[in-house]
C-alpha cells in the first residue's frame, strides 16, 4: 500500500512542477474568516481546509463540501455544511483563524490542512504542533474532529514524505479523533478525476472524496 501511495506522489510531483505556485502575497491577502452559519438551527459541520476543501478549479457547488451537503440532505436532513476552505492555506494560517471556526459552534469539523506546509518543506514538528493545537482546541470546545490525512510528493526525500503522513496517524491515535487515512484516496493519480494541474479533483473526483468523507463522519451523526 505504501508503494502505491508513493507512486501517486510521483504523479503529483510532476504536476506540481508544471503548474505555478500561488504567490505568497496573494495567499496572505485573502480574508481568513469562516463563513457565518445560516439562519436555520440545524447542527453544523464545518469543512476546514485549503484549496482541496475550497474546491479550486470547479464551481462552488461542485466542491466536496457541497457534494457532502447533498449526501447529508438525503440521509440526515437537519445537518448543514459550511465550506471554510481557503486556497493556499497552511496549518499556521489555519490556526490563526481557528477562533472564527469556533465561533460558529459546529458539531463536527473536518480538518484538511497540512499539504501546503509539506509542499514547502516546513519542519514536520511545526506542522504537527499546529495541527495538534487546532485539534486540542476544537475538542476542548466539545467539537468532534475528523482529520483528513494526506500524502505529499517526495520533493524533500522519502523520509520527509513518510514522516509527514505519519503526523496524521499519530495525532488521530493520540487525540482519539476519526482519521481519513488519505483524503484523496481513489482520486489522486487518476488523470480522468483531476484537473489539468494534476492536483485538484474534477467534479467527479470531488464526488468520490465527498462519499469517502460521508462514510467517515456517518458514525458520528
């Protein structure tokens, strides 16, 4: 299984080299606030993440949170999903807007952050500490956390890539939160399910992601 993931990472690495990185000034200029909850009183699920949550490259209603909302509406009508994804976001930037997420008082938070840290080669300890702080603060507020694990291309060596993925496994075990081992399972590395950048899913790819997320959160509902 690990070899399969590294093959996927190689495919992603090729895509990363061929597509321009979002300028840092553009990332830092974005407004980092979670959307306000809607006026109805149903339990709230917040999809908290980066461009993979925001749905970069597809229409807002084709993102995975939008697809997740449709799945929930068929089975758990009262739940609402808020898309709190921001393209290019790192764990540090996510931590800086965590209070906005807490202020919405969600029942569940799907935490999908870290890929941008890993692609920049940031220290693994820093990534782990940021994610740990986010998880701890969410759990202290009585919020269920679903942690979306990620693999990155081996830009900085196989040891770094393996250590990065291990962060999610270790945190999920230590903090006793639900883990999605690989957020892009069955999607990454498949050209027909990804946009031209080779990184972000197509609408069909996001439907697969949403189904996998739904299966992970269903026991919590």
